[in-house]
């Protein structure tokens, strides 16, 4: 079980772990065939369940990996609950298919996520300094796009367009690197 001496440290640790893993949990839930609106609903429920059960979380050798695995187990159950509620909708996949999708995502994540991160890191290094600074400011800072746009003398719309071009460039670079890596059998 999660044992931290101070309750506020425990709460802070939960928030840190959840913040670092929320994106992967969202991707996992999305991989089970839900649309993004449903993903938002399910993730909200998942976060509440995880928070309520936080004192039951068992830390192993790697708390980051253990937290994500724990979150995926909870997410899978919450998706199944959500699916049962939506069972009358003809666009809902059956539970066997969802299980297969979840397993495929976990397997590909175990095999490919490191390749993706490595490719992203390399592609970020190749960006021009100005583009890299814009991406960093947009995704790592705590300022809004409107504030950032004002700082560089652009409209928010213009900055969104610039960021979109940079993201597309990064995506192409990442895909090329991953494709080259897979071609080498790595």
C-alpha cells in the first residue's frame, strides 16, 4: 500500500503521478473505441476512483509504471461500466473487442512508446531554435496562447497556425524516424 508519512505528501504524490500519466490513460481509454467526449467523462470518473482508492495503491520497483498499470485496470472497468450504460447505442463495441483493443494498446505501448519518445526528442532537437522555443512555451508553460501571441506580436490565430505547422513538421519527422527504426528491425 502507498505509505507516506505526511498526508499532504501523499496527496501531492497522487497529483504528480496522475498529471504525468493522464495523457497515457486518455490514450488507453480512447483505444477502446470511445469518442473524445466519452473519454473526458470516463477519465473524470477514473480520477475520482483512483483518488478514493489511493490508500490501496501498492508501490513496486517503479511507482510511475505501477501507477499507470493501476490506472489502466481502473480505466478498463470504468469503460466497461460506461459501455453498459450506453449499450443501446448501435455504435458501441462489444466487451470482447474492447478487451482486445486494450490489450493491443498495452502491447504496442510496451513495444513502441519508447521509440516514439526517442523520435520526438530527436525531432525537437532538429527544430529551429525559434520553433522549439514556441513549442516549449505553448506546451510547458503556464501561459495562454493569447498571452504568448501578445509577447511575440502575433494574433492568437496566427500563433495557432504557426504551432500547427510546427506540430505537422514534428509529426512527419517522428513518423519518418519510427519508420526508419522499424525498417532496421529495431
